[in-house]
């Protein structure tokens, strides 16, 4: 499979699923709260607004290679027929770029990079 031939929204689809599962596993393993509270806690990671803030942090810290930056930009600029529910279009596009980048790491089996970036994300979100 040639990764650059996969559509950006397909990368985002995979990235969203993987990132959401990672967040849920983390919250369940570190929190002893009711499921309703877990859902509220997960929003700090998985909402479009949260992902856009995370992505802006990653960009500010200049943590991406040129290829990774290209994947992010492809995802951010992808045309989607989906209308954002709880955010503006720009935030939605940034979060889609974040998910596409995460999907890229998953599909290219970059486990070390996923771990490294998860540490960046977790530290940023949890302070």
C-alpha cells in the first residue's frame, strides 16, 4: 500500500479511531470514575477544538518532519462534505489534519513515533 495514494480523509478516519482508542485506554487505566465522567474527560483530547489546540502546539514546537507536515496539510486542506457541529470550519480542518497525521503514523506502522507523539499530547493536555 502506497501511503501517499491513500486519501487524506481515509487517513483521518484511521487516525481518529486509533487516537480515540488510545485516549480511552489511557483514561480507563489512570482514572477510577464512572463511564459518564470518562466521556467528559475524553473531550479534552478528542474534540475538534482539543485536537486543533494539540496540533497548534505540535506545530509551534516544530516537531514534524517535512513529510509529516505535508501529510498534516493534505488532511487540513481536504474537502469534506461534513459540516462541523460544535466548532468553526477552520478548527475542524486543523483537527482533520491532526487525525490524518495520526492515521499516517498508524498505517506506516511508526510505533515509536506514535509513542513519542502520544507523550507530547498527554503532557500538553494534562499539563
